[in-house]
């Protein structure tokens, strides 16, 4: 299954946020890099159908029915007083699951993110890493075809980040996953392909290996990795900032 994005343009009030984005998302985990304010969240929201594009179109190939998208925003909230299984059952209800299927869907999603031991825990008692996994479970509860994750590892410590990365990699074996991030580590660890946004324009679309080698003819800062140096040069030449 892959997604073809053709000329997606988005205006917010009088400001143009996305400028004619052409992008193909393939199976597996795809990264979306860019500095803050580059349009990453807006693009994910447009793909998920949460905001209306001014122009352009999107088609999904490889499914006989309308594709089901799940979107986990960077900032999401679950009522702290709810038990985790209740919160996921509610998410299943929102997605249209039958009454007698909501609890089982919630348990399946929690098992997929390794939160079975916390099913009866109050949401307010969960760690930040567990909350991130709960957010991903909410995206899995209605068996989405395509998972969109906005900054899924932001604010996590190294151990929590690696656990979320491994979870995303596993999900990527079964459906396309797009992760918006400003962390090059996420892209290097998870992705084969990556798009880079700067000022609402797609300034790079290719493999991670191609991004790493795009600036090899220029000297890199001694403390920069190859991908970091290439990414910074790309942003500099496209007028973006990191």
C-alpha cells in the first residue's frame, strides 16, 4: 500500500502553510523531517483528512476499500481519572466499533504496545513513555491501514525513546507509518525513506542513505554525524533553519 500526494496546498487564514506538496509514501516507516514551523503537523493533518487542503489531491493504492488513517498528535490528552482500558474502549467506540467488540479491541491494542500489565491503571499514573505507547494504541484500536505519528519520541529519555522506536518499527512491518520528527536519530534508526520540509515546501524526498551523502563534497563540523551535516546544509540552501 502506498499514498500518492499530489500538489497539496494549505492556507491558514491569509498565510500559505504548504506549497504544492508532491510526495509518495511507501510501505514501511517513512520519516518527515523539518524544523519547527516547517509544516510537518499541517501535512500530517491534511493526509489524515483533519484539515481541508486548498488545492491538490491524495490517492491510496493497494486497498480495495477506503483507507483508514490513525493520527497521533504530539500533544494528546486522555482523562487522567480513566482506567487505561476504559480510555481505549472509548477510542474504539469513537471509531465505530460495536459495543461487544470495544473491550476486546482495547485489549488487543494494549497488548500490541506492551501495556497489558497496565490495563486497569489510572491514566494519570502512567509514565511519559507509557502515555506515548497508549497514544499509539489509540491509533491501533480501530485497525487503521495507515498510522501517522507526530513527534512520537519527543520529550522521552533514551530508554523510552528506543522502546517507542522498536514499537514503531514493528508496526511498520504491517502497514505504512509516517513519523514527523525533528530528531535525526529517529529517522536513522527507523526509516529507509525520508521527506524534508522547509517553509512549507518539500525540499528533499529520497532514501536516508541519499540524504546522508547529499553533502559529502563539503566539510562537515567535527562533532556532526554525516546525516546531521547533510541535513543542516540542505536546510541552509533551502532557506530553512534548524
